[in-house]
């Protein structure tokens, strides 16, 4: 009888290449938020994939990017630190955009890592098949990848092949989490991220990067309804007005969309209360970053 195998797999790549989409596709449920805006993922998200034979704990990291604030530094450090903690690394690139300077920068970082690196060419549904081979050859010249696997994280194409290849790199080990557990993050964290996702979807320009969300209170009432009180932090008073919207319309829409996803996550009826507060220049204040849950890792 084959012994159980388990291990950790890091997902790295520049912003907006589909890392969160890939992990959500593998897990089969939304635990990492998705947006077409860069820097969507700020923390290291743990997703757990379990079968009768294996358990893979995926670490979906922030996109590695040119820093613009202390928060940006923390995000880059979180992503790069992950590389030394795992059995394998999935380096995700956007095949539809070709190879860019950000991809080359990450390859240079990977050259210092002894962990097997799997190149995952995402968004193959957006390109012609004949464009794939030259792209693969270009990456082969930069680095000797353990595997090269084209996928469409959005549609699920070839994701099963990726999982089969990852199994080869897992050692025999324990089942770290129960079979029905899909993340090790507390429910409050996932709920705050789902609220932030809706703000990313409904706002533009600098506003998405200037917001943070915390859950102030989360309680189950006698009727089974989960009451959640959340605070949306912005950096300037003008941004507060944007988030609230005319006669509170945008804040109401954010709440409606977030409540739908949170109800699916928790399986309970939700009462969601949203507040908007100003914390000036919070992305560059160490104390505020700590209070909001963005910790510098050693």
C-alpha cells in the first residue's frame, strides 16, 4: 500500500498572472481574492488540497514587483521567503503577455533557490498554440526548470497534470490538516479579503491600493445569523468619499457583493456592517502595518 505524501508548494510570479485564480481552481472554492489590478494578494495565503493519497499546502504569495512603499517591501519579502519553505515552487507566468522584465527579475531570484522550480505558463486559452513553443524555448534558455506545464487556471485546462507532476516532489509525510479543511487562515481574514476584493472591483486608479480591511467583530446570534462589523481603512478623506459613494450607494454595493460571497463561505445568513475610516499614509507606517496584519517575516 502506498504511503501518504504531503508537502508545501509555493506559487510565485509577478502581479496579475493568475496565482490566486490557480489556487482557487485547485482548491475548488474561493479563498484567495481575484482582481485585474496588481498587488491584489498582500499576505501569504495557505490553501489545502487533499486526496486519499496526498495533501498539498499551497502558499499563494504576493506578486513580486518594484516596491513603492513599506507595504510593497513586506509583500516582496513575503513572496521571496516562501521559496525556502517548500518542497516545490510553481513559477507562474502570463503566456498571453510573453516574457517581460518582471519575469526575468524573478528568474534571477530563483537561481539562488535549490527547491525544484516548475514553470507554469498560464492563460494558454488566450494564445494560439504555435506561439507557445517559442515562449517555452525562451524560458528554457534562462533557467533549467524541473517541469514546464502550460495551463489555463481560469478554465481548469491541464491543472490536473500540474497536480500529478507536483506529487512527484512530495515526500512521505503526515496529513497536516483535516481532509475537509481548505485553508489555515481564520474565517475573519478570509471575510476581510472578500470585502477588499469587492472594493478592488468597483474602484479605480490609486484607491484600490490605498485600502485595507479589518474585521472588528464577528458573532453568531441566537437565530444563527452571523453579524460582522468591518472597517475599511483609506489614506485620505477624498478616498473615504469615493468608497462611500453618492448617498452611500457604492458602500452599499460593496456590502451586497461581499455578503453573497461570505454567505457561500460560511454557509450561514450574514448581517454585514461596513465602516470607512481614514489612516493617513498607512502603507508607510510600521505600527499601522502591524495592526492591520502585515508582519515583517524573519
